[in-house]
RNA sequence: GGGCGAAUAGCUCAGCUGGGAGAGCAUCGGCCUUACAAGCCGAGGGUCACAGGUUCGAUCCCUGUUUCGCCCACCA
């Protein structure tokens, strides 16, 4: 019976790694086996991450891909370490974005949300969510994300909605939420306030109108400039800079506002830029954000002259009823008629437009709900200052503090329908405001049953600010909360540090009285290889799903990991993905090679590697290098140096394990000596097992697939323990010896190549070395040396003469001599030697200058001085040998 | 205007507390050597943006300059 029949899964590995089938098969298996499910063992440390919830309308982009790869990397690492590991997935209801999607759908049916009414509309959004909301979740699965999917949450879930209401009511009762007038970005067409990031600023050609504002006493006038003359009807002051000498005389003078019968004051405010225009600024607190601030500082009245539809109201006097742009025209004409229009100039400026309908935004005051963030922000700042929350990379601390210092109250109300409706009711009887977690049946003040709930919903960020504890079941006192809160680390993109991260800190510290996470890792934005932002219009978008299809998920994940260096923007280059695909393939083939030499019969063979002292040199060497790699990888993971995780693995697997170790032990594997064979097989399997585990967090699929095909009874690699360093493996002596041998081999190969010796031709090698110990060592490994350089003969001597027509090189104190009758490129060699000599001369001069410098000798550490002395000796020897070679070659000319 | 970051091989990037710089890709040369041509072996290639300073010693620390990128504010 052949092995294939016995182990149907363990048939010979195909020559190239077929990722598509492997990925599909293993992900399904992981789900079936519930390997992603969190455990809550009492005696284990906890590691938890809550996913930055993507918008439910979202489609996986490369930022998500990076973000989730890094999270999965850490989650898989900690799971293998045996921690109670939880990664909570979920999506965000994304108020405006989602409402938009459904409104567009309605529009195609010639319906508006008003046609449906609030209740029906919301039903429709939920229906949309049921049907289409899972897109991004499925895409995350294709990335290999090992989230605990049974705990998937949605910010509009019943439980999370309750958390939102609880927090709202609590903050309201503490006086930290209030309702007040504020200036907002108002879209007169959509009839809602917009968040700042929902306003698109577009450079627009406009006019700058210079208007004369006469003094009330008739003694003169001041000229102010504006792009929106209609707003002058709502002016309640003129502002100048306090230090502006031109306007000191205006201190006690009133301004007679043209087109109205009002007299307004002049105020002095640092905000005014003296250089702009005339240095005098008209102040319209009800229709301009800055003016609003100035108004607050000087206690100015707010006179609203434009209504919610963009039409002038009765406060605009004779202009009432005019559309704001019609009014602008009329105001300009009237001013002109009065001789008050100084001049008009063309002016390009940024006009804020609604990102949905492109209507020009009208800043206006309206009743909105706010969070008083100062006391909350102070807690967050304190937590960061005290190191209870650490931020990686640390360059963000300054930015964080600066932003928190200047933080303004947070407007949390939105005039849309999709979201958490504000849990506040106005009693139609007594007009009192009732704020409750659950809808009140009657007014607690007057007993009236007629209560009207606020129409506004909460800013989406309000619910996401609660995400770290609302997803764990708060306000219930759950086991999850006790086990996993605070979460371990938050991994997110830096652009939502303030929108989201800071607010989670504030809410977590205030509501839970505990940080929401211990660490914050902020990764960069992924750009194209030229550093440009990826955008559909530029056409430089790299679609993760296409990359997965083309190169495989593992290669893509490895690339993202390799690019994730701290504190730098990421320039994604598709060629790199292809490079890492080759790496995956390399690993695959190394495993194939191993499999050829391993059998089902002896899975316990790896025990040999546990006692490395008795093993031959290459085995001790690779185990020592493995040990160093384990150490490096763990340190890099613990310090969030993801790129180093990737490079340490890459370097070890390809260049040490494959290039040197596998080549070196081929002789042993094919040897007749069973002891040599067993050693090689034991270490080969050991190292392979370790690197698979080491890399599983980055490249879960290929490692799992190879793992399953290795000999012995094997469960999922996901539940194997992550590699740990072992002092028995550490072997600096073996590394030193191997470094010498590898140097000798490389040197001999170079000689071969430069003399254009055909790779299959054998050479004769003479090694000259004065050191008897080294000669012994070289002799010990003569067979390997001969095999690695294809030498027909190998002689090792203490001293000897170098034939004139020999290739020659020096490795430490070993002279490499390869007689090559007539094959030496004399001229080329001489040129090379001349370059070499020049370099050595320079080096020697520099070293001698250093050693001759009293200051250096007095101040430099002894180790550095000793190193320079060693260098001097080495350079002198090499120089001597170089000159000998030149002499030799000159005879051949 | 304020802040942050970057500048290292042709390209994309490492280089973590100062002791004469590395990788991958690309280039050039040679190889189908019993895991892998998606591979192997070798080679070439850098005044570490510029100018000062600190230091025995600077890619690294400090100051300034230039170029590029980002963030915040503002553009009445």
C-alpha cells in the first residue's frame, strides 16, 4: 500500500503553491471548527481587540486590508501564545452615508424619504442592511481575519443602542450634555446640519465686495470687504485688530449699518488680520463661524436673516422673502445706488458645498445638542500623560495634546433619520424636556401623555465612541466585559485619531472609569508608489480583492506587513506583492523538499534537535539562527514593529534556511550514514515547524496547509504554541565557525565566476591558513566545502606559494587559492586589484589618523580602540596580499 | 499662518540609545547543479538633500536652508 492511499491529504505537494483552493478550504474549516472563538480561562492573560468598525456601506479598500492584517497578526500571535484572545468584529451604521445609499435607491423609484415617512424609511434601511450590509464582512473573511464572528456587532443593534441611550442620559444628568444655539453647516436643500467633514470646499470664482460703513456721527466711513454682501443685513458689529493704529479712533464710535436703521459697535479682536483688505471686518455672528466666535467673545447679538430654506426672513426687512442669492444681487444694487459700494473685485475663494447635493452651505445658528468635552478631554489627556494609554508611533503625542488643548464642544445632533434618535421628549402639555433611557409613557412633570421625541439622531461617532465596551455587553455586567475590558490595543489609521480614538478615550474613562485600551497603534495611509493618495478619479487604486485573486491572500498580507514601518507613509508597489508571492512559493518548495525526506514513521525524530550539543555544525548553526530569529520576531511583534516581523522571517527563511542550510545538509540527507541522516531530518523538520508557526500570524493559509501535510497527527497550527527561544539553541561559536566557512565558500565561488569556470566544472582548491585550529576546522568540513564549491580536490596547508596563474582571495586569515591555467582575466583582475588597493590605502590612512589622534585614544571606549587596531592589522594583511597578487599577475602579462 | 513628518543605491524602503551604510526589485554576467527558472551562483551601484555646529568621531544629536508630503486653522 503506498503512502498516498494511507494519507489521502498528504499526497505529494504540487510544484507550485495553489493559493486559491487552499484559502477557500482552510477558511471554511476554521469557521467550522470555531478556532476563532474566544476562550475565557481564569488563569490566562487576556488579549483583546475591537475592530475599527467599517461602515456598513463599505467596500474593502487597501486601508481596511492593512488595518485588518495588522490586527489579525497580533490576534493570531496572542492566540498561539495561549492568551484569552478576542477580536470583536462589527460594522458601523454610518448615519448619513447609509441614509444616502437608500435615498438613492428610492430616487430611482421616484420616491423621497418624505414620501415614505420616518418609520417606513427606517424599515427600508434595515432591509437594505440585511441584504447588502454583509459585503465588507465577507471581504474581511477573504483577508483571513480571525475575528470571533459569533460576536459580530452593529452599532444599531438593540444592545448597543441601549448603551447609547444609557450614556446619553447619564451625561445629560451630569450636565455634560446640553442643548443650545450653535453655528452649524446647514444645507438649505437637504435641510440638515452637516459635520465639518461632510462639507466639501471647492475653489470658486466669486467677487469681493468692498462696502462703505459710515460712522454714526457722519465724520467718515470704514470700508469692509465681503464675498457675501447679503449677510450684512445680519451684521451686529465691525471688528478691527486691537493693535491696528488706523482704527484706534473708532473705539467709541458707532457704525451706521447701510440699508438698515441699525447702529452697530466696533469691537477689537485679535482674530482680525490687519493685512487683509482694509483690516476691518464685518461681523455676522448668525451666519459665519468665525464671526460667531467673535460674537461670543464680545457678547454680540446674533441676528439671523436667512431661514432654513436659504430665504431671507423678516429680520432682513424689505429683503424678506428673497432667496439669498437674489438678495445678494439686490443688496449690491441698492448699495451702489447709495454710493456705498466702494468697488468690486474678482476673487477666487473656497466655497463650502454639501457633499451630497452640492448646494452652497449656509452657516447658520440652530438648536443643537452638545457634549461639554472639556472635563472628558482632561481625563483623556491625564491618562495619556500618565502612560496608562501609550501611543505608537510616539510622534503622535504632540499632535494629540495640541488637539485636546483646543478641543471645542462636540455637536452630536444630526437632522437625519438613520441613527440613534435622541432619547429626549418634549411634553406637549408643559413644554418640559424629558430625557430617559426608555420612552416615558407620561410626562413626569405634568402627567401629560402627549410627548414628542426629538427628531434629531446622534452623530455616528457617538455610538462608535462607546464601541470598546458596548460590544462587550455594557451596560450589563458581562463576563466578557470583566475578561476583556480594557482592550489591549487599538489599531487604526491616524486620520481618525480625533474623530474616534480620542472620543473612545473620553467615553471609556468617563463611563467605565477605565481606559478603553492600553495601546494605540496608528498606521499610515496607504498611497500609490509615487506617494499619491489613491482615488478612483486618479485611477491609481489598488483593489485588495484583485490583489488577493492575483497573488494570494498570504502574499498580500505579507506585503502589507512588510510595509508597515512606524511613522512613515506607505507607498504600495504592486511589484512588491509579486516578490512576496515568490517568497511564499519558496517556502512551499522548501516544505516540498523536506517532505521528500520525511516519513510518517518517525514523528518523534525532532527530539534530537532538543539536544543540539551532539549535532553537527550546520545543525547547531541553523538552530542558533532560528533562536535569534524567534527572539527578533517576538520583540518586533511586542513593539508593533511589523516590518521587522516580516523582514526577520524573510531573511531567515530564504537566505539562511534555504540558501545555506538546505544546500549544506543535502549531502547528509542523501547519505548512507543513518545517524547523519537522522540529524538532518530532525533539524530540518524542527526548523520548518518553527518557521511555520513563526509566520502563521502573517501568512495563515500557506502555513496551515504545509503544517497539515507534515508527518504525524496534526491539529490546526492556529492552536500550536508560538515559538519560544531556547538557550540550548543559542550557539555563538557555531555561528562564528559557519561565518568563516560561508565566507570561504563565497570567496571561492567568486573566483570561479570571475574566471568564467563553467558551473559544472570542478576546480582544485588550496587553502592556506597559519592558524592550526582553523586548519583543523576547515579539514573537518572539507567534504561540505568541496560540495558547495564543486571542488575536485581540496588541500589545506599552513603556508605555501601561490601559483602565478591562480585565482586568489583572502577570507579572514585564510588564503583561497584556485589554480586556473590560462583562465585568469589578467587585465580585469589587475583593474580590480588596483581598485582594491586604493580602497585599502584609504582605509589604512583613516585608521592610522584615528589611532594617532590623542583625543581619540583618550576618549573613545577601549572596545572601539581595540576594534580599530584589529582593523589596522587586517587592512595591512590584505594590502600585503593584494600587492603580492599584483606582482603575480604582472608576470602573466 | 501654526504643527508634524520625510529627503539614504536606478525604483520602493530598512537602518531602534552616535563608532565609515543594508534589503527587495531593477541592471549586468553565468547556470535547467536530484525543493523551487516563480529558481540558483556571482557582480556593479551611495559625498546618507545642502550649509554650519556639538563631539576624538555624525546618516544618526543641535541650528538654519531647500524640496516634497500631510494635518489644523484661515481665505472676511
